[in-house]
């Protein structure tokens, strides 16, 4: 039981009175009015995650045909930032690479805006605290001993309600230790979680004895890239944060999901904003992070709160009184503030029972939420609106001991003859969560994968020809280990007959000598005695599209080209390096 200098249930009126006396409302511009519109990305850059075990040399062979260069590797999650040449079509290259059998994902390094709406000065009280029953939760815990990483625009280190609440952070954007707020949003988010409370001034937070770790991941205008956010999560996990809040719409990023899984493997929980588009979002659910929608004081969804199957939970997000850059206070709205409210309740859960696994924390958060909307789970409110008191109570009653080992099996290959670099897929699951999957060939470790889907590239050329037994092992956070049954394959590298047969390739549309206009669909097909390894399309000598399949359909906008003669070239290549080309000339 915590002893407060003022009873917890009488704290809100006094704090609100103090907040009103010192209030300086800071109205921020909507991100929609920023210089760079939503949906843009970092030019000349894509993000990829190769299968575990793929060598740098083999990865280089995959990205070089696109002009790509591995600029930086994040070894914690086997994640690569790839630099592309000027004028490269980043989106098209990402799509092609995402289909390569040795690449787990490839995506644009998108720039995402803050999930904030304009401040509303008429929401003149801290209504969200009694709504989620925070005062009752404070009788058990105030968030003691938990560090919460705020991945945002930085935090004002001089704000009187935050100065004593902070631990050292990092500036991922400038790569230095200056994590001060360049925009204002991060200070607001931090105040929701852990502004100093019960001190006769300012506002009350939800987990007011937790520590804030400021991790600046944004540009000066508030936008942040997927790569910087992923790096920030890894830094926070490695430096002791066990709760992280990201008030950006990153639920659909594979890179950020991988980094969130890394933090989860270390015992942490990542909470993110669901978004302020006000429309349905088809992003798929994922187990690595908790995505939050917003509610208002009437426990209904504000019109701007994004909804969809990826929404896990909802929380107050309208007119949330909090700290503001420069020492004042403000009442902003958005899922930017529903997210830290949820992260705060996660913090209270972890403080009430530090032995709980991330999966148990998430289960407690969801199972104790107050059901809103349709009965049970729905796409507007997820599992319901957070309830701090119920969550903390259940946390104190939950046993954290985990003795159940993960289940693991090799999904492919299932047998047969293999050669060269072999894609291996593994299925693994656990009652609390898998932290690592290891692949072995005849008992020798091939590689380890920390993030689902668990996928490997095994170079069989380092194994003598003959029968090889593949096995996999999965480990959870409690160090319980499960092992798969063995899968026997026959390695046949030396016995392969040299392949000297060149592929056959043709361009069926447009035909040679034809005249083109508007948008033309270029159809290319190739075949080989073994298999087509790569099919490339060039227009006037410039690479326009690459695939690992035996056919291709490309939409060519001829409105942007000069009148005259133009050359289309298709090049097919097999695994042995045999090549064939087809050429047609058309006129505009």
C-alpha cells in the first residue's frame, strides 16, 4: 500500500486547480499542414530483412541488380538499410525484393506524422484519470521501478513536472545525447505517462513514479522514419526500458514490428498509436506491439480515430491535460495521447508484478478492459477501454512462473534433394512468446532468427553431399526450450551436371515495329530447362523491373517519353548464369 501525502482520490481536483492557474496552452499545427505530406518516404532508401543465415555476399548479389548498396546493418534484428541510386523507383524495387525467396520483407522507409489533432481548450479537467480508475490503481502502485521509453520528438528536460522524472536518453536523428524536444509533441506524450504528481502544481500523470527515457526519433518538423523508429526501439531495449511508447502510426511497418519483437524478447512491451485518419485501416494484427484507438469522456469513439482489425485496445485521447514544452500545460487530442495512457497502465501492471511476461501483461491489459461498442472484441475499441484499477488488481493475483516449452517444427523443406542456398521455414509458438529460433544442420548451428516468421537461408555448399538432418530449437523468455523433429534431406551439390542451356525469353506485347501511346502493358515470358532465376526489363537501356518469376507484366506510361524510336529489352537468367535476351523496337 502506498502512503500519499494527499489521499489519492482527492488528488485530481487540487492538481487541476493548480494546472488552471499556471496553464499556457500551446496549440500545434496539424501534421497535415506540414511541409511534407503524409505517406512520403526517405528517398533512395528501402528497408529489408534477409532470411537468417544469408551471407553478405549473397545479399549483395540480390540487391546489386537494382543498384542497391547495403548502407547499414542492424544486427539485433538482422535488418538492412539499403541505399538506391538517384531516380530509382523505391516502391517498385521494394515490391520485387519482397517476393524474393531469401528476403523476409522489403519496405519503403516511410516518413510518418505525429498522431495528434488540434488542442481543445474546452476540455478543462483531467477526466481521463477517474474514467480509467487510476486513483484506485495508485493505492497499489505508482509505476515504481519501471523505465518508459518515449520515442518521439524529444522531451523538455527543464519542465518542472518532468525534470526529476527522466533518465538519460538518446537522439537517434542526430546520433547524440541531446534528447531535448525540437517540436513539443514528445513533452506532451511524456507528461501523460509520468509528470510529477501530488506536488501541488501542474497536472497528474498515470504512472507518476515511473522514469521517462526520452528517445528522439523525429525530424525537426515532427515526422519520423521507420528506420529511425526501429533503431530507437532497439536502443531503448538495450538501455533498460521495459515499456516503450510510439505515438506514430507504425503498426504496419515490418521493420518496426521486428524491433518491437526484439524489445518483447527482452521482457518489454511496445505501445503505439492507432492513427487519426478516421477511416478503416486494413493493417493486419501483430503480436509484437499494442495498437491503441481513442475514446472521449462519453466512452465513445471520436470521428478521427482510425479503426480496423489491428486495433488491440482503446484509451482516452480527447482533451488530455498534460505538460507542454517550455514549462506550461496543454490539453491535446489524438491517438498520440491514448497510446501513452495505455503505456502508463502497462507500466502500472509491470510495477505491480515485475515477474510477468510481456504476453501476460498484454493479456491482463485486454482482459480487464471495459467493453465498449459491440459485445466482445470489435474494430473500433479493440478489447475495450483500459481500466487501470482492474488491471493492477489482476496483475497482483497472477502467477508469473512459466515452465511450458515452445513447440517448434520445420515447415519446409520436408525432405527431398537440395543444393545451393536452401530456404528453410520454421513454425514456432509458445504460451508466453518465442524469443529465438535456432536452425541446425547435422547438429551444427546454421543461424538464429529472433523475429517471426522464422525463416533461414542455409548454404548447403558448406555441407558434404549426402543425407543431412535439419532440426530447429525454440526458446522462450523463461529459457524453456523446445526442439523439432528432424527432417532429412539429400545434399547434392558436386553431383550436379553443369547447366549450359540458355533460357528462352520473349516480349509478347507490344510487338516489334508497333506504335505505342498512353499506358502500354509490356508482357514478358521466359522459360528454362531448370528454372528462371531472374527476369529483367530494360527500356532504352534503363532497368525498369526485375522479378524472380518466369513472367512479368509492366505498365509503361508513354506520355512521359519523347516521340521517336524506343527499345525494349528483356533479359532472362538461370541459376547457372546462362542468359538470353529479347529485343523489340516501338515508335511513339
